[in-house]
C-alpha cells in the first residue's frame, strides 16, 4: 500500500470536517500493512494532534529503507515524565496543573503503538524545540518486509 496516499486521504477527510491539518506526503512509498489497522493508527494520532495541539502538520518521506511519518503540533508540549508514559494504556497526556481535564480512555496512542509494532514499525514522541509535540512513525518499506 502507498502509505503517502493513505495518510493524504486521512488528512483530507479530517480537513473536510474542519480539522486544522496540512500535509506534504511523498507518493510511491509502498509498505506492507493491514490497511484498516494502519488507517486507524494514523487517524488516531492525527485526531489527537488536532484536538490537543490545535493543528497538525503531517509529512511522509522515505528515509533509506523506511517510511517516515511525522505529525507536528503547535500545542504546549508535555513534560519529559509524561513523554515516558504516553504510550501506556489508560494514560492520557496532559492533566498537569492548570490544564483542563482530557476526555477519552487513554487507549488511542497505545493501540496506534501496537498497530505499528505489529507491522515491524515504531512510534515515538519528542517535544519540539519551540513548543509543541512531534510524533515519529516509522515503517519498513515493502522491499524490506520479510
């Protein structure tokens, strides 16, 4: 499956419903994946970014034999302690002093992480230097899947 096309379609759908999403997705990066599962993971991550980070800037690039997807926001970022717990089930980012209570059950990121892991990929988060958060997704390209 062309991962750039899948991510572009998810971004278009979110933008059609008023989400502040911009994207730049390289075409022709083929990964072996379960389409519905991968769409769920990507959608969950971008929806969270728009919901909690106010907007999402999404990019898909080839990096050697890997597909790289980055999702950046303009939100406040989160503490280093929270970063370490972000992928655990039933954990929600934020909830620190002065922040509003977050909705949801804290499963979306854990499910996305599991989906990427089941596809020999990875998911990690970092704070951006000038504020906000960036999610890094990686998947082996089709030629590298055994």
